C-alpha cells in the first residue's frame, strides 16, 4: 500500500467532511496553509503538541497551524 492509499484508508471521515465543506468554502477550506492533497484532515481535538483528527488518528503538530 502506498502512502496515498494509506492516507485515504485512515481518513474516511475527513474526506466526508471535506466534501461537505466544499459546498460552503471555496476549495473546501478557509485557509490555504491547511490544505493537503488529496484533502486535509479535520481535527477533533488537540493537546500540547498532539493533534487528533475526526478519524481517531494522532499527529504531532510540528507547524502549529491548526
């Protein structure tokens, strides 16, 4: 499985929210620094340097952008 396939399989809820957001925001986002191809993650919470998306994945927030 390549990286894109892995991303797609782990972020199904983010994809769904991105599709919905495209109906309300140009390009589906409200700030270009938050866009990642093929679609951005949608954060559900953050604590310290950790960011959690709506799919339950954990990230380290190196850029502190979200």
